[in-house]
C-alpha cells in the first residue's frame, strides 16, 4: 500500500502568499492533468494565484501533446497558475527551467567532477549531462474573460506545469534511461523537491515579468547543454547550436547562416544523441 505523501501545504502557503496575494495551495490525489485543470478554471474566470499539486495524473501532457504518466511518488507534478503581464513572453520557459535547475543544483559541479550538471535542453526540458531527461516544463496561457485576446499587452493567466522524475522510471521507448533526483540523494522525495523549487520559481517569474529573459543570458549559458553541439532540426536540416538570443530564441548556424528558431516552430535534438526531443 502506498504511504500518504505529506506536502506541508501550510508552509508552502506561508512562503508564497506574501508575494502573491490571494495565493492558495491545492493537492489532488488524482487529476487528468494539473495544467488542464487550471486552464479549465481560467476559462471559467478563476484566475487567482494557485499551486495545484497532482499526486497522480491520468492524462498528463508534455510539449507537443506528449503524454506524461507517473505513479504516486515517482514524480513531482505540479502547476503554478497566476496572472502575468510581462513586457515580452519570449523566453519564459527558459527562465522557468533556469530557476528549477539552480534550485536543485545551486552550485555547478567543478570541471572534471563525477557529479553531472543539471542543464537545460532548449526549449523546456532539464537534462543531466549525458542527455538524460530529468524534467519537463509546459507553459500555457489563457485570456481573461472579456479581455481582448489579440492584445499582446493585456494581462493573461499563465499556467506553468512542471514534472520532475523523483524515482527511477522506465525509458518509455527512449534509448537513454531517464534521470531522476534520487540519483543525487536517495532520500529525496517530491515534497522536499517542491519546497526547494517553489520560492525561487515564483521570484523568477515575477522578475521575468519586469525584466524579461535578457538579464538571465549569462546564467543560462552555464546551463545550456546544446551550445556548441551539432543539432538536427525537425525539418531535417542540421547545424551547430550557437546558444540563445536575448529573447530566448534558439540560435543555430546552418549552411545558410545563423538563424533564430522559436519554440512554436520546431523541436531540437542533438545530432549525436538518439534521445527523442
């Protein structure tokens, strides 16, 4: 029998409520998808800040509609929903990924260390060096009821969904075994990881709304696991990854020169790795 998970929701609320007035914490034993649930609520006019923790998802979603399935306690799965009016939405997934990576691994391993670096695989995954996926990020937005949907400067309700492998999990058809947090600490569980991640995540999202992605470029470059590597684009073309632009666009040098790619156009995977993008 699976032991109940103690999330210490009161402590989470106490940390975040001063930063997000009206904030609440909800824990659902099972839901189709925490992102789907918060998007449903947003479309019904429920747009207060909320942290929705899913102990199990029956129809979890990743980028491009990929499925995310996990047993109770095997993964940390949550969605943070809040109103947001950034100067520019570009680069938000990278800002979120950087926040999570730095929370889980505040200090980069020294050169030659046997400890793998937690890095970012553009546009929205966390990998360990060796191209092993540790976590995925899915960001969705909804217009406020009655707002002008095509006004890029209008406030929107953003839902930031994060799924992190806590325990070892099967490869799900991948040729490279997924990574998990218990490789770093066998005693680490989902509530501990969430308590580590959430305060920095909220602070980073608020900072992003004010300053955008550009100030994060130097820190992102330290976690960029594709820079300097040959990559294959979804249209079959290849090139050399050149980092990211100030707006978070993926820069790749191809035969026709350096081009910037946005997350809505393609996915990217290293040419040297069989891991699915």
